[in-house]
């Protein structure tokens, strides 16, 4: 869902970066698949153990996701930048810190890996591997929440990268944990996660027909945050 360093360091030759792209894509794929396994798996576990208490299930889902995300960023950040999120990749594309071809490859891997992660979670909990969600998540309040959630995520990344890059994993994990609770949508904030969650008819699912509006809101939030923080953090070279 985020980035510990720029995908292309300023002093890294373009040829070396291109040659290393397959390694970065594998890292992105593994990280994104694990992220979705955490999101969906903890949702299933929370729902099964909560005795019908939705608040407890959501708390379990939020804590597991935030904690897992911290670890995934620490592990995969040095390898791929640990985006795990097309909205984050878009932000760095707009900042010209990743090229269009690499960005497109990142997004493709993130989406495919998200689907794989959901299916792995289903296998672990003896659920049907292929599902379609029937959970309706629609309306202006939820779309606004997704703009806010994604804006805040990108703001967290860009702000920490400027002042405290070593704090990005912890800041992002804590932000996502909080955003599960302060946003009406429970903070998807990630187009790959949104698409992945259309494939599970469990606690964390979203109906396929509701996903496009969520994704549009997420792209808008990421673009706004990139522009606002590009201005806030600007300094003459």
C-alpha cells in the first residue's frame, strides 16, 4: 500500500533499474498477495470468533491489517518500494519517480497478486476458492470517505518520506488502522485491494458493481494529495 523509498533512486542508472524490474515486480506481487491474504483472512477469522459482534470483527480486521502492513513494508520496501497499491504508484508516476512502463507493470502485478491473495485466504479457511461478493457499499458518504482515506494515505507517505523516511512503515500501518475506524468506508484506499475484495463474499467483501466508484474516488484522492503535498513540500533545488 506504500513506499519506503523512491522506486528509481536519483543516482541509479536507468539501465540497471530496467534490468532489476523483474525482481521488483516479484516483490510487489508477493507483498500485495500477502496484504490481501491478511485483509481477507483476518476478516474471516474476526467474523467467526466475534459471535456476531461486528465491532469486534472490524477491530480484529483493522489491527491485523495495520500490523501486517508495517511488516510487509519493512520486508519489501528495499526491494520494490512496497507500493502494493495502484494509487501509490500513480502518485509516484505523477511525481516522475517511476516511469510509465514500470508503473503499468506494477499496477498489473498488484491487481493479479491481489486476486491470488484472496484465493489463498479462502483456501486457508476452507472457503470456496472463487467467490463474488454480495456486500453492497455505495453512496456519496462512502465515496467521500474513500477520497479522504486515500488522500490521507498518500499524504502520510509523502510527508514522512520528506522528514522521516524510516518512519514510513509504522506511520502507514498506524494510519490504515485508524482509517478503518474514522472513515465510513473502512478505508479501502487501494484499487487493487478493492478489486481483490470483489472476489470474496466474506466480511471484507465489496459487490463488484460498487467497485468502480470506489476506485475512481481513490484515484481522485491520490491525485489531490500528490498535488497538495507537491506544493506544501516544494523547495528550490
